[in-house]
């Protein structure tokens, strides 16, 4: 990190080509907003207190979307171009010395390594600083880089202003700058509005600084894909695909096996331990943490969960905001939600749903159960078809099942309810009162058989 570096991120635009009421920087790719991706890159070179985000359209929502604590904000009330946006950030900056990194808020593919390379080049070069350039197969719409005889930047020519010879240049300005702060702020007022848009363009600073003896160095980046900006939903989808493949690649290089990496969806903040296996079409979202030696089955969707070492998640499990301890097993077709907790070596099986339930060590619910607002002890067996009736139409009520209890199939447990340690609930029972430890509870009618009843009924219909 550079103690003398301030970063300004330009995020005030509407993004009309997105065809959305939502500010462009609020759209998501790779599991986060495109703005947070840019902030994440900036945080590799400076502290959050030295990052200023320029906001405008939906300013409050954009501020709320920023996840890093300490980020500062400046407001661009009228969108009058990138140069005007940089001016708006000036009052939010503590010092006009050192380096000034300026990034577009709609460039989520920019790698941290590229930002660090840019900063190092600006620091080593002196002069006016440095800016990123790249060559595009089709540079239409981008400002073209015009170099002087020394190889530094003479000026940047915008698409609408270029001659045919200039527009044939494929080296472009994607909008990542690191200026020497003192000369930048000294001469920024020389920016003039464009005709007819009457906007102030940051690109003009390269020519202004060069004219005053502060040339700007081009820093060429070969992989142009990381410099693509987001202007349409098509470009957003492209960015999402690239970010997710980067994430999958990083995990695989870290010791994770991904059977079909092109099919998985893994958010940027997800962590997975070594020797874990991720099968096809898995989604790991949000801040999910997966330990070592786990298996995540095909089609599972896991969001904001904590999964300890040695856990098996069989195919098509849906889990949100929940936790599975070491050696636990869930699935197939299980659902865990609202802070469900599955303890060590417990098993949640086919079509079992846990909602806000603590499920004890070694306990089993292998088939077809709903367990809501419950605390279930160790080594408990939950039979198929068991449900906790936790809602009376107005309030939710708890169920407690203590260690070693056995709940027979098709049991209906009407909360609030406590079933003592080692107790048995007979299959098909409706239990409305607490059950003592080691007791047998039956809550069903006695079976009555009526001989020949079915035959007589059929004869009556003839």
C-alpha cells in the first residue's frame, strides 16, 4: 500500500444503455456490484480512508452498496463529464500531494495486479504520471492514444474528433490513470467544455500536463478484456462470465477440484478449502465458507453458509445463512434456512427442511420432514413425515427434543413442546403435551376393523 496515494473512483453516471432505473454501478457481476469490484482493486494500493467515490445518480443507494468501511464520497450533482467528476472529488481529499489514482466505476474486470503496475510506473516515471493503454480489435468509441517522439502521451483523441488516420489507431484509453497529484490539481482548471456536449473530459489532462512539462507515460496492458467497461447488459454478462472463471481458476490453483468449472457459479468472496470437490452446476454465493475435504453435490445452491471440514452436501441442496459442522451430511434435495445449524456427524436427508433449527451431533432426519424453530439434541432419530407445527396463525413457537429421543414416522409435534431425553413418540402420533424422559407417547386413535364393510358398500351401489 502507498501511504501517499489517493484514489478517486468515478461512479456518478446513470448508464442509459443499461435500460434500467438502477444506477449502472449498482448492477452485479461475479457476485458483487461492479463498483465494489473497482473498490476492491483500489484497496490493494491504498487505505479505504484515502478512497473517494464520486456519486450522483441514486447517490444514497450507491453509498449504501459500498461494503468497505471508511470509504469517502463526493457528489457530482450534474453529470458534466469525467473531468468535472474529478473536480467534485477535490473537497473530499485531505492532501493534494503524492499520487492520484483515478478509475472508472464501471470497470469491474480491472485486476489488482494491473492497478499496482500502473501505480509503480507513475511513481518511477515522475512527470505527470501514467495511464493504462491497450489495443482493441475494434477501438470504435474509445479515445485513441497519440504518442510523441519520446513514446509518452501527446494527447488523447476522442472518437468524434479524430481524423481517419487517428481513428485507425488501435491503442486506446480505457480510463485508468495515476497522476502526480500536485501538477494535476494545479492545472485541472484548464479543462475546457467540449462542443456541443459542454462536458469536461479527464482525457484532456494528458495534453495539458504534457504542455506544462509533465508528460504522462502509457502503460500497455496486453489483455484488453480486463479493461472493458460496462455499458449494456450484454457487456455485464460478459464481465460476469470472466469474473466467475477467474474465481474458479483461483480455487483450482489453490487445491480445489471443480469437475466442470464452466458450469459453476462462485461469488468473489466465497472461500473453499483444499481437497474439496465441487460438482457440476453448483452455486456458492455471498460469503459462503467451505472447509477442506468437502463434497458439494451437483445443482446445490448455497448462500452465506459456513461449512466445516469433511462435510458432504449431496445433489440439489438449497441452503441459506446456515451452518454444517464437521462430518455432517445434507441431501439430496434438502433445504436449510434462517440460521439452521447442523452439528457434527448429523444427517439431513431427502426432502428434509430445517428452518431456524439446531440439529444435534449424530442426529438423523433421513426423509421427508419439516423441522422449524426447533432444538434437537444429539443422536435423535426423526422419522419420515415428521413435522413441527410451529405457527399458530399469529406467533412462532419452539420445539425441544432432547438427546437420544426417537420420533416415529408421520409424527405431528404441536409446539410449544418438549420431548425428554430417550423418549419415544409412536409413529402416526399427534403430540400436544410435553413428553417425559424415557416415556412412550402415543397420540393416535385405536385401530378399528369392520369385517365385510367394503363388500357390503360395493353391493349397495349396484
